[in-house]
């Protein structure tokens, strides 16, 4: 696998330190400053892992010396048995035949972990083994999960929540159908290299409907978190309140994900001796790709931006909290946009 050079942390670390300062000042006078929640969205293979490592190293080092924990959306996938059951319940929906899309995660588990971290209670951090069951994956037994915030440990003060669809927002049904019909029309005219136009509307609607349930990971769990006490419009979902900042690693061409994911799987097979074949990887990414086509648009506009039904919401409550990095085929940053 080609070396992934970290050219992202130089942009992200100053941004996060500034947001962390704002977060700390906002809770001045409180007995304890609650954890700072960072969202990290990135196309698969774009360099999230390298960036997370750099963020961890910096925030844990002096002069910050903060206790940091990373929670991956991947680590709260359904266990293998439940994923198989989900696929069998929707046998004709190709988007639900393997892990990946909204509805293939254990939201109750994610909510439990988030609430526990926010309250600074002892918390077991889930782990998932992607190589299990010949690449289909399975959750690691709970007895092997790392536990943070135990007696004698420093309290976690920074939580990095990373995942390929962190910040995605469901569309209303009318808009969803219009976007699907446009993709189908392009496919019929031979002008299309995506996947949305190749799936049935009801299949993608199932994913869109499930995405609404992911608000449970981003709604307030305490009035002490984020902007809950000042933004009454947060219940419309996705990242209004729980996350204090968001970093989005975007790709100049979403098709890069196919070759990046192939590189990842070759590395996994070399390290663990098991994993998906090249054909399986392409089929696997096909199951993700319709969501990249559908949900990247609003993420680029700003995940904290109020919905149209709240036009009077103050810009000071959401602007400046998201950083978007546009990368090329070699994962090098080409543009940095603060939203």
C-alpha cells in the first residue's frame, strides 16, 4: 500500500485547538468542563487513521496533556449474527447485504457509549474485527474492550468520533426521489458512473429512513454538552449539539474510494491473512457508493448549518465549527475550507 503522508494535521490541529479553547471558555465557572466531542468524516481510505493518530499524539502531549479516546462508527456495527439477520429480512435490498449503510449499526450501543463518556463514567469502548468471517466482520467480545474513565485514570476530555457517514443527513422523500430519478435518467442516457441509479428507490429509501435514527448519536445527552442550552432547534438532528467540531476529508472524485479501499484490504490480508478478494471489495464499495452520491452535498454545505425551516437561527451558533479538506487521488490536501 502506498505510504499515506500526513499533510492534514497541520490544518486540523490549529482549528481544533481554537475550538477547544472556545469550548473551555464556554464552561468557565462550571465545576468540571465536559468532554470535547470531535466528529471526523472521511471517504474510506482517505487518510482518517493517520490523521486520528496525529490528533491523538498532539492532544495527549504537553502542553495540552489531555486524555483522548477515539470511537469509530465501524466499531458499533451490528454483530455478525444480527447483520446476517438484517440481510435475510431484506433479501432483495443489495445495500443491506453486508455492513456499511445506515441501519447496519447498533445505535443503542452507540448511544450508551456516548452518554457514558459525556457523564465521565467508566466506559468500555467497543471494538470490531473486520477480518472475521472471511471479511464479513464481527464484533470483538466485550471482555476485550478497553475501559476508560476508571478509578485512578485521567478523565477523558476529548472524544474523536470518526466514520464514513458521520454528519450525513437524511433527505425528505420528495427530494430523495428526485435525486434517484435524476441518477436513473443519467444511467439510461449512458452518462453515469455512479451506483444510485442502479438500485431500486425503495432500497435507498430504506437507508434514508434509517439515517434519521442516527440522530440518537448526535442529540444532547446532557444540558452541559455543546450548545444544547442555547439551540432549541437541535432536535432536527445530525451534529447540532453533541459534536463541538467536525472535520470532513472530502475527495476531488468520490470514485477514488474504490482504489483506496482495495489498498486497505490488501494491507489487511497481509497483516491478518484473511480478508475480502478484489471482486468482493468492489461489491462492498458498491453498497456504500449511493450514499456518497446522496449525502455528501449537505455535508459540504455545513453539517451544523440549520435546516431551512429554521432560517432565523443565529450563524454564531454554527459557523466556524467545521473544517473541510479536499484531497486528490494521492490523498494530498488541495483545498482547505472553514465552514
